């Protein structure tokens, strides 16, 4: 998938506003089972929120980068401890503006 443009990102942020976090990264960090859960959730929903319980901003940013690399997801936004991710499925569920 090509990179998302600003209009598409804004649209996804609007859709994500009402979503609740599906997966929570806890005290043990980004384990393989947590990564698998995130991957399964994003492959099913396309757009998800993940809560990352890390005190330091740098630790959260590092985990976000790892999640995106491991799952192939696109970072949409981060608000505090909540990150919004998007990954287009073969059968698109979310219509994106051009």
C-alpha cells in the first residue's frame, strides 16, 4: 500500500475517535504474544487503538516503532498512552478518500 496522504490520515483519525483500545501492552512490554494479538486485531479490523503502559515517552515511541515494523501497520496518531494504527486488508473494510 502506498503512503497515506493527509486527507486519509485525517479521515482515519475521525473514525478512530470513538474506538476503545483493543490491546494493552503491559508491564512485560512488547512480548511475542502481545505482538500476535495486535497483528490479529489489525488484520481483522484495519483500524485499531493500542494502549501502551510505559512511563517514559521514549519507551512508548520505541514500542510503537517495533509494533509497526513487526505488524506492517501504519502509525496514524498517538495521544498520551494510546496509539492508533492502520493496516489495509486484502478486502478493504474502510473506504479512504483520495
